[in-house]
């Protein structure tokens, strides 16, 4: 018999926009760029755009379609990201999905006391340390804004704490060009030299325009710095429906797309081929509390929709998920985190940040991160689909079984159980009596214990001496300048 | 304990049936007695499996894979062993009670008890009280274990215990019950001697109950 081909496994994937819808949003974006225009506050960016064929009217910079098309064609389709030890751990490519912490919360739930308090620099390092151990956290983004450092040096301290706390790739933020230069100096010292950093980048910039339609000078300067140095960058706007964006998701997507593409165009005009991570954040502004909701269904729906746009442009994309509006790590948090993690995985969002947020992004929680790690693992099993082949169809075992007697002790079970079923690590499936015996612990308590155990036991390789030297220099110079 | 017996116990724990068979043969070739290989190797390994399963460190298939390895060793030893070489933790008659056709949970308990060194007589499913009585008369077990998956078949457990009393057999055996709807309270109400919520604790329970009964003919 001719050897037959195996049955291919369908690995479920979600699209939420049809080709026609994607084109319609793309056309709307072109209309916004060419007719409405953006307010460009950076003189260098303005010059670059005008020279390339944009024009200015009524104080707005208006961008023609060909600049958009050229920039999309010019941008690399993949951004290989490395850990600080030089291993390729996060190839940002369409079809792949990566998760990470984030970002910049004001408060944290103290893992020892349970108290909600202001974030300190040590928390940023501790959470990086925790994420370093969590298998499904692929990158680190500062989980909080430390309140115990000089405000002007905030992002420097965040970067230092992240890079000490973990070897994983870092998504970082900066205040201005001076921040960018100091962070770059430290990163070069970690990598050993500029070339090594350019060839194996372990940091990616998160800068953003202000929705709607405002391109601040400092955000563009940060982007420009990355383009000059070959450091990957993202420029996701936040056209949250009813706030930074129109109340309707389609309009928010068209607007956010326009703002993001301005960043893409600038990066490619400065240096064609600059690695640029497409994407936007489309949460909903709640019409009662006016919080930007990280539990709303609009958020994952928007993130899935922008992935359809990303595929249209053949660019890997920024995304967000695994967060909650709940003030505590409770059932609401579980629902909201699961909802956005599952949808991001199904939509194959490339780089998913915001994992571990609670309180609509105001508070970080180590427990939420530990729980998210389990949700991601669970989701990964589901998205893997149902393999159909001779082994999995189990016809021999079915033929062998005594009716009613079960498969538990069958060789087919004993040979395949390990991979055929998903096994929880944090989720509790004990029988009642055993659960009681183990102390009647709920999910939060178990996650808290796991987090503390990791902080106690997990070791992170220290930074090279030269890097600690560069850090000391940067901090000393800043202290001198401040005093 | 000699090195080879330690290896047998380890390979058994890991469920490597071929290695267990090979090492069992080698131990005999090296001059160890069948009883030494059984007690110091196979049963020592199985004891560790039982302890770790009870403590929640092993999954059911891992226990069954270890049991499969135990069988591989026993296939070589059995023809060489005399009756007195084989220690038994006791004899248990098990069955799913009258009106209930559910087999899987009862089978699991049976396998775990077997792994724990008990001799098992499995009466199957839908077992009426008089078949339990018949088996007690024939097999002289230390224990009987009744299983029910349905709330509607739980009363059969009480009927069976009542029948044991009427037949004058109640004091000759200890009775344990289990199954999804069964609770300790129910077990107490119907006059059972013990209840186990899962297969691992069923082994513990059987051990403690078997210790209370000394069979003159065992």
C-alpha cells in the first residue's frame, strides 16, 4: 500500500476581521493620515516626513499612502530577541506567541503582608526575579513605577532592577533621550560592546503617541534613538474606546493604526529596516468609573482585530492580556485574565504584555503572575488541538476493553498518559478530604506560597562586572547632576 | 540490602518492567533466594510507590506502571516461591453493590490494594448481598470492600451489612465502603468499619482494618 500522509492537526486560531473588514479599516487609516493628519511635536520627525513627501496644512502633518506602503514594505517581518546571556529566546514572528509582565503600576500587593502599598525599586527586581522563574513569562516589563527613587531617574532604576532580576528579554520605557542614552550604555556593558548588542538585542523600547493624533516630541526622540542604534522598538497608541479613541471599536482601530504607522514610517525613514513592533492597545474607557478597563471584552476583541491588521501588513505585533480590573486576586481576576490570555493565544498575538495587572493597571500582584503562568500553560494545551492518528485513535485498546471496566490500567493509558492529558500545577483537583488536610487553601493562597518559594529558591545569574560598573557610573553622574 | 536488590526496587519504582525482569533473574543467578528477591527488591519498591502515592507525589498511572514492573518480576519468581515465602497483607473481597454497574473506581481500588500486598477477590459489579456472603464463606477474607457510584444504589451497602449480621458473619470481617456519593457519616450510619475517599487512602484504611482481624486460617 502506498504510504499514506498523516492527518494534519487543526490548531484552532481566531480571526475577528474578514479580509474586507481589514481593507476597510486600512482605507480608513489612509484617510486619517492623508486628510485629517497628525499633530507632530518633534521638529526632526516633521522635517523627515515633509522631505519624504508629506505636507503640512492647518498645523497638521498629512501623510500620503506611498509613505505608508513603503514603510510597511521596508520593516523587517521578524524581530529576533535574545536573553542577556545571548540565547535566542523570543523570535518575534507572526504565528508565535510570547507573554510578559507589565507595566508601570503605582501600587503592588505586598507578597508577604498582602497590603496594597506604593511600588518600590526592590519590587521591580523581585517581580523580574519571579518572572525569570515562571516558564511562560517570556519577557520582563517593569511591573511598577518605584516611589523610592528620584522621579527623573525612575526609568533608569526600572531598567537596572529588571536586568538584575532576570536574564529574559526586557521591554523598557524611558523618559527622554538622556534616559535612552544611559540605558543604552548599561545595555552595551551587559552585551560587552555595541555590535554584540545590535546583533543580539535583549531590549525593546515601549514608546507611545498620545491618542488621539498627538505625536509628542519625546516619544519620537526615543524612537529615533532606537532606529539609530538598531534597537527594536514599538510605538503602540492607546485609542481606548470613548477616551483616546472613538466609542466604537472600528474607529478606535483605524485611529490607533494611523498613529502606530506614523511611528513605523519615522523609524523606517531614519534607518530602513529598523526592527519595529507593530500594534496598539484598545481597551474600553468605562462609562461609569472612567477607568480604562482591562477586563472588558472590548479589550481582547480589539487586540484580536489588530492581529488581523498585523497579518495584513506581515508584521509581528504588540498585544496585551492577562490583566484584571478587580482590586483583589479573586474570581473576577481569574475570569478576566483567562479571557484575555485565551483570546491572545487564539489570535496568535506576538508579544502580549500587561500580564499580572490588577485594579485596571494600578496594582501589580505576584499571585496574579503565578496564576497567569498556569492559565497560559492550560491555554497552550487547548490551542494545540486534537491530534488524530493511529496512537490517539486507540482502536486496539478499545477492542481490548471489557465493557464498563475502563481504560485506567490498559497499556495504552500507561504508555500515553503523560502527554495525552494536561496536568495542573497550581489549580487544585484534590479530593475534598485531601484538600482539607492540605489546609483548605484557595487559589490566591497557593499562588502566594508558590511566589514566595520562587523568590526564596530561584537563582538568577549576576550581571557581568563591567555592567555593574556602568550602572554605578550612570547613577553617580545622575546624582551629581541632580545635586 | 545488597546493591542488586536496591536496583530492583528503584527500577520497579520507575516502572521499567524489562529491567526489573532482567535484574530479578540476575539476582537469582547470583545466589539470592526467591524470598530475598521478593521482599528486599520487588516489595521494597512497591512499598515506596505506596507511600509516595499516599502522599500525593505519584499519579495513578505511575503506580500502575510500577505494578506492571512488579508483575514482570513475579513472572520469574512465582514458580520458585513456596506459599510461606509470600507475605500477604490480607485478603479482600471487593465488589460494586447490587443495582450498580460501575466498575472503574472499584477496579482502581482493587489494583491499589493488590499493589499494597493484599490478595484480591473481585466479585465484579451488581453484586447482591448473598454473593458477598457466599464469598466470605468460601474465601475467608479479612475485609470486604463495597463500592457504589450512585446515590440510588448506596442503600445496597446497608442491606449487605444487615445480611452479614443475619448470617452471623459480621464479626468475621471488617467492612469498608467507598464511591463518589459515600461519606464518613453514611459509613457510620450503616455500621461499616471504615470509609476511604480515594484509592490511596483505601490502602491505608485496609491496612489498619486488617490489623484488627486475625484470621486463624490465614
